[in-house]
C-alpha cells in the first residue's frame, strides 16, 4: 500500500535493494541513469541547434530564459558523462581505502560490461573546467584586469570578446570552456554503445542472482 503520509500521486521513487555480493547491479543501474540524463540533455541541445541553424539570426537572441536552459543542459550533459567516467575509470583519491575500493569497482564494472576504454567519455579537461569554475575565475580576473569576460556564449558565430568561460556551438554541437572543447555527438555515440552493453550486463547480473536463490 502507498504511504498515506504523502500524496503519492505526485511522486516518483525508485529503490534498489543493496544485496551483499550483488552490488554490481546497483552500479549498472546508476550508469543507466546517467546515460539517460545525458541523452535527455543531448536531445534538447540537438532540438535547439536545429532551430538555430534554420534561422538567420540567433533563436535565443532576445530570450535569456532559453539561453539559461541551454547552459543548464550543457552542464547536465557534462555532469552525467563525468559520473559515467568516474564509475568506470578509476582516478586516485587521497584516501587509500577509497582509492582501493574505487579501483576494484571500476575494474569489475568494465569487465562485466565488456569495455576497455571510452576516450570521448574519459576526457576530463572541459568537465574539470566546469567543476572548478571558481578557481578558473580567480585566475582570469587576476590575469585580465579591466577586460570584458564573457560568462557564456551560445551562437554559431565566434564570440566578440577574447575571454569566454563557456560556449555552446549549435553547428558543431560542442561545448567549450576556455578554449577546450567536447564533441557532444562523439560522446553520445559512445553512450549509445554503452547502453547496449549495459542492457546485456544487467540481464546477466539478474540471471546470476536468480540462479543463486
């Protein structure tokens, strides 16, 4: 029965039991979630790009709300792909225990899924820029006194100002931060391949759980 302490009609909740010895399924589901988040952001960015390309002037030239939506989807896409990379590709941590667990988990997941390396998803340069924007801002403000600094630029045209934090190019479907660029289409091709592998891996994991009951 639904919990009557809340209005369940306006709620969505997904819970997965963390069964000892079968934690891999939880991580497979988390990877699936991040793939879906990246796909949803990508679809909206593609829709905007098509509208932009079909117009002579910017589709958002007079609409700052739409501009913020584009920036939000760029951020969501980078966040989701970053999470995928963190789950699959181990990076050292200052905590030795955490590093060991992460290393073992990432290795087991890659083996289960059947992948070795996904270069487009494992590229961290632009994601690191986004995640450490405060540090980049400190340096930019120090290095460029009395200059205009463009917080974000969304256009097929090159930005007017030389210092640009974030840029989305609707023609090349790319996200840039301070000159470093991520090709969204290349990332999505990897994500779509990963989703196929995840479907098989989740089925195999469930079959193994049922066999042990």
